[in-house]
């Protein structure tokens, strides 16, 4: 009998910009990209289980934050 959980490898094809964005977000949180992605997936599953609705104000704030992050990422990448 195995003492560890069986693992399966997953490969994704993503753009260089997406990779850079993921790496930056993980670094901001002090996580590896693997840890960051697994945490994001767990959070997504948790949100789906709760089946909660986001109020319009929270959605608007989150969307503005996402737009700002993407703008800053594009700005930083264009400086390279």
C-alpha cells in the first residue's frame, strides 16, 4: 500500500504574458507557481460550493482591480 497520494501531471500551454503574470502573482504571495495555482483552484472550488452571488459593488471593485493589474503588467512588459 502507498503512503502518499497518487499524483498526475497536468501540462498547460499558456502565453509568455500569462506565464509572467502567474509568476508575478505567485511571487507577491511568496508562493511557487504550483502552490499559487493549486490555491487558486481550491478557492474557485470553494466559491462554487458556496454558490454565492457577488454584489454589483464588489464585482465592480474586483473588475477595476483586475483591469489595473493587467494594465500595469502590460506597461511593465512594454518597458523590457
